[in-house]
C-alpha cells in the first residue's frame, strides 16, 4: 500500500510539472510573437516610430495580466522600450536569457529584477531584421510568478507536504514554506554560486538546506523519481518526488514527512477495514439465520423418524414449508399411519 501511495505521490508531481510546462511554453510563445511583430521589427531596425502604438502592441499580448513587463533590448543589452518605464536605459546584457537570444536561441530564466526587485520568469527571443539576415535585438516578456505558483498552491495530497519549484542549480524559486525561497537544496559549488549571484539573484546571499540527495536528482536528472531520505535539518524521514518541467531549466520538487504519508494511508485504510469487518460479521449472522431456517425442519424430520424407528406411537408430523421437505413429511406420515 505504501508503494502505491508513493506512486500516486510521484504521478501528482509529474502532472504538476506538465501544467507548469504549458504555462512556460505559452510565455515562450509570447516572446516569439513579439519578436516577429512587424511594428517591433520596424522599430528595432529604424530606432524610431510611434512608441505609443508599439507599447500598445506589447500590452495587447498581456492576456489576463500574466506578465509584469515587456521590453525591447538592443544588441548591447540596453532597454530601448518597455511597458515598465523604469526599465528603459538599463542594461541587461549580463542576463542569461539575453545572451541566449542574441545567439539565436529562445531564452528562459527566473530571477529577481535588478530594477523592480521582484521575482519573475523571463522569456526572450531574437528580433531579426526584416530580411531575416541578422539579429537586431531581443524581445523579453517577464511573467508574474503567481501565474506559475498558483498551480502548486491549489494542489492538495490530503496530508501536509511542501511543494517547490527549483532552477537547474537547485535554487528554490517557490516553496509553500516561504522562508526557504532563494535557498538552495544543498550547498552550491563556487561555479554555481557565481551564476546565481551574477545573473539571477544579484549579490543575494543563498543559504543551503541539507537535501544533498535531492540536489543530486536535480543536477543529474534523468527521469521523474521518488526517494526516501533523512532530512538532517528537520530530523525527519522524508519522501521527496522530483520531476523536470518539460525542456525548461526548472523542476517540481515535493516533499512530505514519511510518517505523515503513512498516517494518511492508515486513515484511508481504517474505514475500509472497518467496513469489511462489519460486512463479514453481517454475512456470518445472515448465514447463521439461513442455516437455522433451513436446518430446523430437517432436525424435526430426523427426530420424528427416530421415534418411528423405535416403533414409538407418534402423532403425525406437521411441517409447512411449501417445498420438497413438506412432500417428504407427508410421505413419512402416510407410511407411519399404515
């Protein structure tokens, strides 16, 4: 039963990763659509145009207010136009998503904004010249974190758990235990720490949990897994499921105390066992009643025939069952009265 519950635990983790993947895929497609828009391409080619109309083009892509900002960046990383005016003039050339896009790729990353100081998921796409001969800039869409995180907050296992999203270095981007946000699952290497502090969480101190096994699952990811390990920090045996989010550099990690999972299993089993026990007792009582009803007339016949065998004077046996037993009794009475 415990193994089956672990499988359900893992399946839910995989399902959540698929939901998050759909949202991130949409975010990537929005940045691609912005980069391909004719007015955006003209503006980036000429560095002039009706900025009001271009900003409207950007805002029109903000369906359900899923994004906090859209901005257009030149090849040096400077922001030329943005729906958040505070971004304009600032250089984002150090960001991974920018460097991926200027090389022709679709960039995606998560981090804390150097201007807004707010967490966000960033999607970037190269803007090509009208003849598609060269890259002339980058279109960036910054998604509100709640767009992603709300999906984890509404999911419930029926027992206490902690759902998290981490990046590819194991840094926690979201946790139902808020105090763990921007911590790493385990200590980072110097190279990993440099990437996080210089490109994602500028100069932010990143503390570490003691989830070395889970960190290893993230860094060396092959397939969705569920493991049991001892949490040295909380001093508990825990169950942790891990699943990568599509082809994005993010992971869904869900943890629960092993005792809580076992208690949940017990709570599920107890009513079933009680129901089965009551059903068995009821069935035994019913069988007993049926046997009594069936055997009582047979016992009467046996007792009567024994008296006849001893040639005792006996009255006729009365038995009204409406079946073959009644026919047998009638036959016995006829023989006895000859």
